[in-house]
C-alpha cells in the first residue's frame, strides 16, 4: 500500500512538473506574440495614397498625415474594439449599402455609422439616438416618426434613409463629399460659416473644433483597417463574424393594444420582438390614418404566411421613405 502511495505521489510530482514546463512555454509564446505585435504596431506605415468617396486625402501635408496616422494607430491599439465593429459591419452593411446606393450616396458613408454609434443603437448623454445619432428635432426634420410609442431613430433602416436625406441635402449645398461628412458632425450651417470665414474650400484647409477636426480622419482610418485588415493583423475568421439576422416582415394595419400579447401569439418572446424592432419603444402600437401601416420584423421561422423577404425589404418597407 505504501509503495502504491509513493508511486502515485511520484506520478503527481511528474504531472505537476510537466504542467509547469508547459505553462512556462505557453507564457513564452504569449510574450513573443505580444512582442511581435508591438513590433508590428511601431512599424505601421500609411498607404501611399488614400481617398474618401474618391476625393483625395492630401497625405503630403505633415499635419494631415500625422492626424490620420494617429487615428490609424488608435484603431489598431484598440484592436479588440475595432474587431467588434468589423463583426457588426458584417451584419449591417449589407442592409445599409443598398439604401445609400438608392440615394446616390457614396458607399464610403457606411463607415460613418461606425464612428457615430459603433454600429449600435447607442444613446448619447445629450439625447442623440440610434445608429446615426439623430437628435429628436433633426430626426423629425428628415422624416422619422418619434412619439411615445415609436422612435424610428432606433430603426437602423429608416434612420439610414433619414441620414441619406441629410447627405443629399448637404451635398447640394457643399458640393463635396468630405465636407458633407464633416457637416454631419458640425452641421451644414456650421461648415458653411467656417468655409466663408476662413476663405477655404476644403475640409483639409479648415481650422475646426477638436471633434470635427478629427471626425473625417476617424472615418478614413476605420475604412483603411476594414478594407485591408490583413495589413494590420485584424483579419477575422468568417465563423466569428456576426451574421445577418434572418427575419421576415408582417404588415400591421390595425392597432396593437399589447405588444407582449402580440409577441406570444406568434410564438416569440417580448424580448425577441423588441430586439428585432427596437423602434417600438412603447408597449402598444396605434395606427393613425386610413392608409397608415407598419412592418414588424419577426424571426423567419415564426413569421406568418406570405411574409416579406429580406431581398425585397428595401423596396417594400422603405418605399414611402425613399419616395419622399
């Protein structure tokens, strides 16, 4: 018996020794990876040329190069944050891109939503809401319905339509997409006032408040790492990306007095209903007007007969908004 105990003790000691050796080797690997990442980080170089909406960024100017370099490093320093954005982009960009295209807005404007809200229904301390961070008055100005039951600032699709209306109006006044992007942060009148006061014609020649002076560089830096993730060691495996939600839409033309009951009758939880329809901010839905209707998203597996499919949602669900 004593011999058996000694054998077991010996085996335990050997196992502990092997584990400690393995742990040290793994720690060495982790340190080496961190060291190599540090080397990569300190050797990041800007591309020879870069653009936003096919408008050239004057990288030969030292201050512009430095600002973009700083934002690029900030993205890579916080690589886990930027990878979350890239995962969310995989889910939402396929829905945002066709709306931009329908308005004739350059595809690069999809990167604004990453800077505005981290591609999420964020709420700011000053009251800006949703993917595109609309204030209530501005949201209503560009066609979003906002009341006690509904807040379409939380609807990623309809708020994208509203943002496109802003971009289109701003381009008619500023005739430059980079200035339009800056105006989304500062306001159209604010950018026009600075252009006139400073006798400038380009965003890159303007002396602006800190937030707006960094805004476009943040957009361009995210675009750069999103388009070329392999260059910055940010490539994600396909299985780790967030997937497009498989949903159908049902048309609602009558009042819904209780959304909890509405959800349970369709075999889903109230939480599922709210997550698929974050614009439903109340617990009921009132239909005002003879021809008024809403489209409510449901998980594809439980939607009713003859649902609206994802490939027709832009035409069907946003037809009234796009026509405005």
